[in-house]
């Protein structure tokens, strides 16, 4: 009887250690360091990269300006973006805002980000958020208009 209990206990511990190892390996697969977008790190001053950008809009009351990059690659994975804007808060790079249209682009973006960063925390139907060490990725889709909005921004510590 004691031998059976010990054998069962050892088996349970072995299975638990295998499951823990598998879970840790799965988490490590998606630990990707993101500190900006397409080679531009968060908090890079506009003056260092402004030469390759065109002003697309500004809201001086909020201290933000957004730019489009000349010759921008509008693809993210298999999806084709309609627009990609680099947002500067008080002249420092702080976020990227992107728009895509169509259900196929939505599915491609969703699958791309899940494959790259794992399942999103706090996901709801058609809305996903990934909180990485230095970056927050927010992705949403409106099925009635077939518009996807993707925001990648510096993760604030507040």
C-alpha cells in the first residue's frame, strides 16, 4: 500500500515537472523584446529621424504630432495596412497608429500577433492587448465597418 502511494506520488511529481517545463518553454517562445517600431526606439527625438517623414497631423493642445514615413512598407505579416503613423509626444517618439480594412487583413494581423507574442491578455471578441516589458500593443476590429486599428506604444509605468 505504501509502495503504491509512493509510486503514485512520484508519478504525479514527474508529470507536474514535465508540465511546468512545457509551460515555461511555451512562455519563453513568446518573450520578444520590443522597444519601438521598425528600428526607431521609444523616446527617440523627432529631430533624429524627422528627415524621412512627412507631417500628417498635429494637436498642439495635447503636444502630439503624427507623421508618415516616406516609402513606408505598409505590410505587417501578411496584412496590408492602409496607413501607418508615427506619433510624437513633446517631440519624442511614443507610439505608432495603424489602420487596415477588410476581414482578411484583420485575420492576418490577429494571427500574426498571436504567433509572435502569444495569446493576448484581456482579450475580448475582436479586441486584443499585449503588455510587453517596454511596449503595449492594442489591436481592435469593428466587423460592421471592417476596420482594424492597431496601436503600438511605449509601455508607461504609471
